[in-house]
C-alpha cells in the first residue's frame, strides 16, 4: 500500500489513490480518482488542478474514503457516484441498470442526423435500460412521440426517474421482447434497440467491473439469432410501411445480424463505430415484403 500523506491535500489524494488503484489492477487509475474526488468535492474534474494544495477536511475524507474502497473492488465509477452524462443529458445510474456507453451515444447521433430537426416521428426504444436513448432523442427532438419498453421493473423505475430529471415525456411500459404486448395500438416510424447481445460463453472475457457489477439481464442473450429474430418479428408488426430500424450490435456478430434481416426481406447495412468496429445496423422492410 502506498505511503499515507501526513496531511491530505487534493494532490496528495490524487497521487496516493492512483498508486493504490494501480496496485489493485483498477482500470484508468488516475482518471478514477479524479472522477471520484471531483464528485466528492462538487467541482469539475479539470478544476482539481487549480486546487492542488487545498487541504481536505475530515468531512470530505469521510466521503472520499468509502468511494475509493468501492473503486478498488472494481465497482464502476458511475455506480459509485450514481450518475453519468450521456449526449447532453445527465442520467441516474445504479446497479440493476446498464451503464450507457459511448457507442450508444454514437447511435443516437446517427439517428438524429438521419432525420430533419422539424420531423415528427413516433418512436419505440426496446430494452431502454436507464432510458438513455429515448431521453436523449426527446431532448433533441421535442416533437417526436417517444415510447420505451424494458423487461426489468427496476430499470423502468430508473428510466422514469431520468425522464423526469430531464423534463421530457416518454411513455414507458414493461414488456418482454419475446411476448411483445406493449402499446398494442401504436405503429412506429422508428424502432431502436440496444439489446443484450453478449453470449454466455463470452462472459469470462469481460472486464471484472462489467461481469461482476452490471446486470446480466441487460448484458447476455442465449443466441444472436433468437434475439434479433424477435426484434425483426416485432418490427414486422409495429413498424410503419416506410419505417426504419436502428440497432446497436455485437462487433463479432454483425454479419449474422445482417444476414438474418436480409433473409427476411429487409434492405439494410452495417455501420462502423468510431473505433472502426461493425457496431450498428440500419434497415427497412422491402416494399414487396407484405
């Protein structure tokens, strides 16, 4: 364990905790303590460097120490602080809901760029989790009518809280993708999903902070074919004649997803993310598919 400073300052905590995290194999050790310390002190992360010599009070240390212990056990930063930023909105997150990823922000960006700002669409997000996708979309496109489903009551509670936090109206309903009973009388111009797409045999390769802390219900599917076949069937019932489907997909199974849709009379293609990985699918039913 690194040597404990005689007097705790911002710089002393940054240096001590960075070494402490490094010894325990925590990802991004310096960034981790910057995130936690900025949250505990209610300042911006970059402002820490303007207050290097600031002494930490006993009250502040009482807040910081348990946060550091939790991070040392590889708990995700977002669960420790209880929130994260996502595409110009702030979201509450806690165990039981998947932490929104940068790739999902890219999906939101792509969707927004695909429709003019004055468009009026009816939208469904399947497997909404924290509500990140529909909330970000509604925040940018207030004229859109946005619906969202999730199988988890706990996730829906958090999503509803996040919608209220960001002053947007989203219609939420609990639903199992494989039974598909939500919003029976609504047709959608746009369907979106970032479904569970990691196969169980891939679990051992995941980071400790993912597999030990994030909800398995939001991570894993039994098979790629079953998951996306269910989405395709839902869209065949719910999507308007000219409606579009946008998906976030597993980089290693993009060909399988594309083939599944093309074999069911869809036009579609795969788009790469900023890391050059095949991450997204966009598709439409063909005109003669009935």
